[in-house]
């Protein structure tokens, strides 16, 4: 039998959990300001396989919309190049970047070589804990991109398992459901 105090605590916990629920579904798009919309469209379509899609006519500024893999890239012509990365060659995996999941890292690396794109390749972890391969390179404006096979790395929730929302119609990394020793 639960006492009144326990019931209040449970009800407050449920109320707090519902207050924190946000009806997000997935990442919709990433917006990038660019020096040249045409150059960036060429890069994102030829290197990363995005597809040019129609953009609403109501926009009164130069740009382009691309889509593939369940995510959009919105390119906007820069009005001030000083807001763009000044060092377009800098590659630091600890810096801001967007990351794309890849099914064939060797093919992606070959594409970068064929297009003479400078990149950094590294492997993080080991086979036992789930090694992941990463390729880091920049788009024409110096924004860094990562390509990885991150599905090899298990997600291990830290007390938030009930709140993780996974879309069932696309790829998701595996989740480690077993409790770790000491949890």
C-alpha cells in the first residue's frame, strides 16, 4: 500500500516528465550561408549525393534547397563574407561540424580522393567497444563535415532510456539496454 506522500511524488514525477516532452521528430535541415550558391550546390550534390529541390518562390534572396537521406541542406547566399570561416583549410575534429552516417566508408574516401578534397581519416575506439571510422573535410566555405559509420557505437542512455525517441522508418544506432555495473 502506498502512502499519500508516495502518490504525490509519483504524480509530480509524471507531471514533470510530461512537461518536458517536446514533440520533435527528427532533424529537418541544416542551413549554410555560402560564398557561392552554385559552388556549394555542386559540392553537396556531387560529393555528398544531395538532390536539388524546389524552394518557395516567396524567398527574395539567392539560395537553394537540397534534400536526401531524410535531411535538408538550405544554402543561402552570403551578404557578408566576414561571417564565413576565414580558414577554409582548417580541419579539427573537435570543432563545429555536421555528421552524416555512411554505409561504405571506403567508397566515400575514394570519392574524396577522386575529387581532390583534403580530409582527415581516423578511427576511434576498438572492435570490442565498437570502433568507428571518421572522415573530416570542409565544404567550399570552410564548414566542416564528418562522415562516419557511427552505427558501430552503441548508445548507452544515462538514466534517460524512457525519454529517447527513435524514428522507426530510418536508420538508428543500436542502444545498449543492459544496465552497466554500478548503475
